[in-house]
C-alpha cells in the first residue's frame, strides 16, 4: 500500500474541525465552494485531494483521487478532518492511504 502524510498546523486543524462540527456554512463561501484543498501525489500519476467543501448544512471533507488528472474515485463525505483516508482501486488492485495529522 502506498501511503502519504499531510502535516497540518494545529491551529489550522482546529479551525477546520470547528467548521466541520458547526453544522452551518462558512461565511464568505458559496454552497459547494471549495474552502481548502490538500493534494498528495503517489507513483504512476495518481493524486488524492482532501478538500474542505462548504455545504448548505455546513462544511464536509470531500476525498477524491485521480489518475493522470482524471477522477477515478471518491469517498463518502467525512466530518472529521484528521485521520486516515483509504482508497482502493479494484481494477488495478492498488491501495492508497492519505493520513492527515498535526505537524
């Protein structure tokens, strides 16, 4: 399994988690606007985005992965920012893990 880690400043992680648990949209952003994106690159042109997206019931985490720039999968919305995001490509039998943690 390929694993990449995103290191986040404690204050930034606290702010993002506060948005996720607030159950209300973040002002200055429209519905479905991406507030922040964290991208990691794996081998063979595979990338994963961990995005904080503004929803009408508050922000959520949208975890999406790409092969050579084309979206190939996504995870159900997350409401916890720190942790592990596991992607599995059943066609290529490849596993990818993104870990978001405090720096």
